[in-house]
C-alpha cells in the first residue's frame, strides 16, 4: 500500500458498522454536518458511550473510532 | 366437559344451553354455542364452547381477569396484569398502543400528553368527534376504561423534556415512545441509553411511518437488548406524505407487540 494513498486529512471511522473515510472533519458536529443530519434528531454513540448534544462540538474524533448514529424522523 | 364463559365445567346435569345458564348465569338473555347465537333450548354436547351473556352487563374486574387469563393463559396474564408501562405521546401511535395494551389487561399505564384533541387528529388517532377540544389524556382515559374498566391509569399532562423523564418513568417496566417530534424521540432514547436510573426500563421507540408505503418495510429493530425501534426509519411526516391511520397503526402495533414481548421476557440477548 502506498504511503501516498491517503490524504493527510482523511480519517477512517466505523460508522454504524461500516468502515468509512471522511475528509476534513475532526468533531462530531462536523461529522453530523458532513452527513447532513439535524443535530437535534439524532442519538450519537462514540466508542459505546452516548455523547450529549452540548458536547458534539467539543468531542474530537480519532482514526479507528466507532460511531453509531441513530436518526429519528418525525411522525407519531 | 364444557367451556362456559371461558371456564371448564362439567355438564352432567344439563342437556340444554338454557339449563346450563340457569346454573352459571341465571340472568343470561343471549346464548352463544360454538360461536353462534342459539335458542335456550339448544342441546349441548361434550366439548362445546358456550358463552352466556346478560346484555348490557359490565363484567367485574375479577370476571375480566378470568376472561383474559383463559384467553392468554394464567401465567402470561399474571405477568401482564402485574406490569406497568408508560406511553409518551398520545397521537396516532400512542392512542393505538394504549388500546392494544388496555385490551390485553395491562396492570397500569402512565399516559403522557399535553395536547388537546383537534379535528385534524381524527384521521388516525383513536378519539371520537365529540371529544374534540378535550385533553388527549382525559379523552383516552375515557375510551380505555370503556374497553377495560379494570385498568389503572395515571395521566401526565405536562410537556415533557429530556431531564424530566427519569423522575417520571424510572420505575416502569416498558417505556413506549410515541412522540411526533423527532427531537423528543431522540431525547428519549438518549435518556434511556445514558441515565443510570433508566437502566432497568425497557424501551420501544418509533421512527418512520408516514404515508402509505409498503407495510412490510415497517420493522422492529433491536438497538440493544431491551431497546427497540419500530418503523421504516425514513418516512418522515411532511407535505405530500401525511400520517395516515393504516400505516401508523402497523407501526403502533409493532410497538405494542414488542412491549408485550418485553413484558413476557422475550428479548434476545437479555439476561433476566
């Protein structure tokens, strides 16, 4: 594998069980924005720990992290 | 042996359903033999199922319980009767879930909603036109007690927030999330997964049931043992895709059945 195969800013995280590369993100807020998910209608678990919404901006993601996102849609 | 009003009885002394009624239900004015109304002079045979009815008579709590025990088997019914559930949001999902749980004789229900019955609700929510303007909690209580007068119901009429949930619901067996608002749906699951005091509360949430898409795309999905979400995960309510009674009902009954399964300890991967 080439050492030039990956841009320095790319990060691989396991999102809902799938290994996925993301460019230019470092926090949960940025991940949600990248995925176009509304902050207030998701539940986010980082490495099996539930993250509270007021910490999304401050919670850093790292290479190899496991992230589970459960998204809710309206209606009941 | 005969089955009379769901109980096994010997019929040595009787020949007709009228004679049977004289012993077991003297005021009966309607005689059902193996599912069909018959005259009181109809003969009964070993193995027959007889239902003796006094028109307009409301069964006592003991009679209701024995009817349900006979239908559901005593062990199952005892569990159901000793259980407490909470239903959060009494719209299309919540009102239908509540009806299903009332009919199977759940012991206690905490019913939570701060809204009133509006005309636009009636395309899917289990209220009547003459209940428009009532608090949903009170209208639903009225309706549920007509289905099963033995229910114990507690009404919570405040607008719920994430931080209020543990104080109100930490002692229920199953919490059933039936909110319309996706933010409160997410908040409820987050609370269940992160609050220590909610660890023993099983959860059945909901996401995606608007419109009239394929029924079979609505599923019950395990998040982890004791934590489930029902719906298709994508069909949001919005312009061009309204909430409609049939599909909301499919999702609601997924929720009700999963709640029942949890009460009966049918929960893959969970230790009891």
